[in-house]
């Protein structure tokens, strides 16, 4: 079985667990999905989800528990990570906010509440590179990507701003793919990139 970790210090954890279990079933993988609240588990994981929530809180808890360095090592080893919303902010190079200590595994700068200042939440049908049909994207106080590094591929944009990006093993979305029944992005980010076949 492959082991997929959901970083569970704060935020939308159970929805990711469900989405990953469904994506695993669809791809034929036998997956153990584990919730991560302390150090020691990330090194045993083949892939990780870094959920949304509150990026200032998540980054502080990751540092306090010593999970931050483990996630960086996981990314440096080329193992897949799906980061969503606050997870994207935490993964970024620069959150443009001193209260967020970023992991710098995703070469983008982020505008933390880019859309939130205008409207708290919205939904949109997004064309996403790598998916055949539009993805129904739920945005909640969503960040936008401001500045994209050379190695970063933009997978989707909204309002001329990147909202889904990929940097090597890290796929990140400003929206919440775990809040719909559509697990295609979990599949694309996690299972389609595993080095071992189902
Ligand atoms: N705006 C939040 C933050 O900065 C993210 C919101 C979310 O994850 N839904 O952490």
C-alpha cells in the first residue's frame, strides 16, 4: 500500500482524507491515509496534502512541531504534494506577510487575501491544464499568485491571476478541491505522480 499523509495541524482535514480515499479507489491504489499532527510521520509518506485553513496558524504549528523541515525534505526528494488555499500560502516562497513563515517549496509570491477583499467566497468553472473538463472551483477568502518563478507552470487562472500552479512535485490551488465531489485534482497531484504503479 502507498501511504498518503494529510497535514492535520489545523484546517480542512477530513474532506481531504475522503477525497484521497476516493482518488485512490479510482486509480486502483491501495492507500493508507494518515493524519499528521507531529513529526516522524512525513518521512514515511509517499505523498502529502497540505490543507487550507489559516496560514498564520498552520505555519506556526508546523514549525513548533518540527514538521516544516520534514515537508521541505519530502518536496526536495521529489515526492508529490497537493497544497490548497492556506496550504498554497504556506508552501510559497513569499506570503508577503511576516506572520507566515513559508516553506519555500513553491516558487511563487502570494497575495494572501487577493479575492477576499472584494468578495469573501465565490465559485467558478475553471479550465485546468491536465483535466479534460472544467473544474468546479470553490474559493473561500482565497489567495492569488502574484509572481511566478521560472520553473512554475500555471495550470489555471481566474481574473487574469494564477489560481492553480505546479512547481515540480508541488501542485497548489487557491481554491478548495476537497469541498466538491470531484477528486480529479487529488488524482492528478498525488496518484498520477507516484513513482510506484497501482
Ligand atoms: N485567507 C486564508 C489565509 O490567509 C486562507 C483561507 C483558506 O484556506 N480558505 O490563511
